[in-house]
C-alpha cells in the first residue's frame, strides 16, 4: 500500500508549504448571505451585488487551490485505503462469528475513527500537506524551484483577483446606491474632494440619451461615467462623504491589509512585481527595493478577510441609511 512518506525519505527537499493554497473553508459566501439577511432595509439590487461578490470570491478560491487540492485529495485517498486495510485486520480480530454481517460495519467504524484522529492531529495534517507537495513534484516533473515559483505566482494572481473583485463591488455599489438615492449627490457635492472628482466628468448629450432623459434614477451612472475607482484613495473619496464619515466604515477602509493589497495590485500590474523604493516605503519595508514581491497563503487570507469585512461594513452603513430614510 502506497503510504504517505515520512519527511526523511522524500527524494528531494520540498518547498515550504506556506506558499501553497491549502484546502480550507473560508465561508465568505456564507458570511455575505448572513449579512444580507441582517441588512433588511437594503434594496434587492444591492443585496444582489453582495451575492455576486461572494460568488466571485468563491470561484477565485476554487481556482487558486485546485492544483494543490487535487494532490491533497489523492494523498488522503491513499491514507483512507491504508486505514481501511488496518481496520479490516482489527475488525476480524475482534469478531468471533458471523463475520459477513459484523466485520464490514466494524471495519467502517474503526477506519473512520483512524481517519478522524489523523486529520485532528498536527502531525497528520503536516504529513498530508507534505505528501500533497510531493505528489505535485512527482506528477509535474518540475524541480523544486519551478514548483515554488508556480505556487507563488498563483498566490500573486489570486491577490490581483481579490482586489479586482473588491474594486468591481465598490464601483457597482456606488453606482447602484446613487441610482437608488439620488439625493445623496448633495453629500458628494458638499465634500470638496468628492466635488472635484465629480466635477471632472464631462457628460455629452450622447451620454444622457444612453441612460435615458429621466435622470432621477440614473445619478450613479452619471457620476461614475468618468470616475475611476481603481484605487483605495478614490474609493474613500466617495464612500466616506456618502455615509457622512461613518466611523466604523472609516476604520474598515483604513485597514492596513486593504491598503497593502491595493499597492500590491499596482506593483504587480504595472511593474511585474519588481519592488521600487516607493513601494518599499508604502509597505513599511515589508518588501525591499530591488526584490520581486512574494506573498504567503496567510497574506492572501488576510487580504480576503480585509476586503470581505469592508464590504460587510459598507452594507451595514447603507442599511442604516435606508432604515433612517424610512423612519423619516
């Protein structure tokens, strides 16, 4: 039976498991569904944006962990077969008669207990992780460096996808919110920074005709016609005045991991991950100028949590606004 090899018998030195997207349940879709249930005053259109955002994150996570997960499940399958064989011997030893009826259920019970204990132990999980990396190494015929670079590239691409999903949600949310609440435009015009950004937009008759001449429910479309919300500063410039500097929203938007994710996206998209002095200063020396940026699974999980927490807070702030407007 093909057992998970111990660390000392691997034919090569294996890459650090920190760079591999591991199978886990992050529960972002469930969190956003729960938030939608709590925010009862939100219009369905905004709730749908949150649902779409959660679906996008789920697909991204599935794609990111697919190579590793296939190897991981293969290792677990081998381990299950091993436990079933051991459980068969133990079951036969414990049963005195009526083997055909008593051995199969006992074997299943003992194998399930073995597997549960294996998955509950740090040693078992570590063995499974290392076994999965060994399978990847063996199946791809790549050297250690190539596998590690591939794992790191997958993490970086996932980080870009996380930011893209967040950016899309914020843009779609502001558009939808202003379409639903055109009177909120006054809040943007009362804020100097937001007013300047909106004032840069040039609307032609073609633009107006494209969205219909009744502008009362298309204010968001007009505001975002020429406003790029691809960076955190631009997002804050519109979100904070829209919700009158809500303190909890301000704190969410000030989350360091959210800031770093935005800067990471820029350095990857515009410099291929090559760190310059500006990026080094912006990230307080986490990466040094001249290096090529890398991240670990723990970093990606923090970025995911930071974006989802901010989306949850945006929904909460908006829900409060819609609730107050009903009371008034």
